[in-house]
């Protein structure tokens, strides 16, 4: 179970005909009784903001952080569609509200898919009644909702974390155009903890640095990134620290699943930079390595070529001393003092065969540390993205 794991929520998914192949493409997460509950969201930092992001942000402002439902579609991003895009996003909310018995501004909206193509709003409006009728609290309903938001994803992304007396569940999509802030992705989280909108926003803000904001698949930031958290309050009051920990656990798990499902990826790579002068510089260095096409190609070739890693760190615009640099793949030190280090080539080769690997750069300058989750760059990624996708 995911978004239906927390009591007080229902979900559903249906095929409205947005995608040409008949796959599920319309998703709903709603309160069981259609009444608004505390909610919070974080959004893309891309200034080319999609209409659903604008609409959802405005609705949360109008309700002072409350929502009764989130309606999502895949197959069309409803981005770069001008005034029509905003009107269509509002129509999605209005159609959903009419079925749930709430106000249109109490519905949040998300879209993912192709940019610059008008949303097939008539098909969506026609599909909403079936979507609402199918809503349920069971596991199958949660799975259908998760399936309906996928685009180039190959698997659904689900996660649940238990806190002391409460639950946090989540679903997400994302396989490409993944880069902070956040990554190109959508995520909806629910909890039965009792929480204010301010606490929910604090929980999301605390969770982002180690989850979605530490993820980079291809260095591209989407127009539609949205993470939404809703709280039914059914489980009663909780300790803020416990809620933050559970939300963080779900976000970190979903981010890891996105990295593992990155388009064409054969490896999930954790890039760690330690010993920087501060955490900010460590993050800059880790991101420079994680987004390097040359380094990512090396990983695809199972080649622990540390020279490319060193070069990226040296050009990252951070404090750097080659004589103090130490680079490791897993437990295998490949460079020390900025020069090649003797290592067991056979053991290192076996390590590079693994799907999950870690490269660590120790700068020897301070206590700054950061981690970025990424992947290799393959022919399959190019094949997937050389056309409109």
C-alpha cells in the first residue's frame, strides 16, 4: 500500500484516453469523506512553471493550506499552454470537486508528460466520474493511482513508513529530467497523523535535502515538479520529530526508486564528497561529478577512471587541493594524494559489475559532506530522448 496506507484516504486510477495506448492516465488521491484536511506542497524551481503548479499553489494559498483531493494526469504536462493551460487545470479541479462534493479550490492538480501540447481536457472531464466512482481505501486502489501517473517509468514507485502510532505513505513518478530542485517528478504523500499545514511544510522542507534534492539523473529540471503531503489526523497528535523522520524516510525511499528506474540506467551511483570546507561546497562538488557525461559514461563502461572524477572536482568552483585528494570506489582506493593508488584490479572490477556502486572523494580541507544519487549514461537513454518524450 502507498497513499491508502494512512487511514482517512482513498485513491483510484483510470484510463481517460490521454495516452494513445489505453494505459491508466488519470489518478486521484482524496480524503475519505471529501472534506479538506491540512496539506502542504513544494514545487519546481524552474521559472517555466506549468499551469498545474500555478493552480495548486494558488489553491493552497486560498485555503490556507488545506485540500480535499489531488487529481493527477500523465501523458501531458499542461505546460507552456498559456492562459488555456491555467483554465484547463482549473477545469480538472472543478470536475473533480463536482464528483467529491467539495469546492474546486479544495482540489490540487498535477500533470506530467509532453510540454507545449494542449491538455485534452474534454477527455479528462469525461473520465473524472469513473475515476471518482472507483475510489477506495484498499491496496488495489493505491496501486491503480500510482500506475496512472507513470510516463517513461518502467515500475511504479511506492513507499510506506510507520511512526509511533501513525503511518506515512507515498507514491511518485520520475525516470528522466531529474535534477534538483527537486527532480523531474511528482509525489503525493499521505499521513493519518494530526498536523498543521505549517508542520507538514516543515516536514517536507526537512525531507528534501536528503531525498529529492539529492537526486540528479540528467541535470534537467522539470516545469512540473510537485510534492504534496496531506494529513487526515485520524491517528491523533504526534511528535513533530517523529513525523519529520517518517516523511523523510518515505521521500528518501521514493528518490532511490527513481534513481533505480532512470531511463536506460544500468547502475545507481551514490556520489559522496567529504572533507570540503563546508556542506555547500561538498554538494557543488558532488553534483558536478554526478552530472558529468564523461563520468557517467565511464560508469556505464564499468570503468573506475578516477581522472574524470578528479577533473570535475577541480573545475567545480570549490576550494580544492590536488595533493589532498583521495578517491575511492566502494572500499577500493583508486587515488591518494592526487595520484594513482595501488589497488586490487580484479576485486575492483568485480565491484564495478554491481548495479549499486558508490564513489567517494575526500578533499581533506574541512568537515563539509554531501551525497548525490545518480546513475550511468547509456545508449538507451539517448534512444528514449532523441525524439519528443
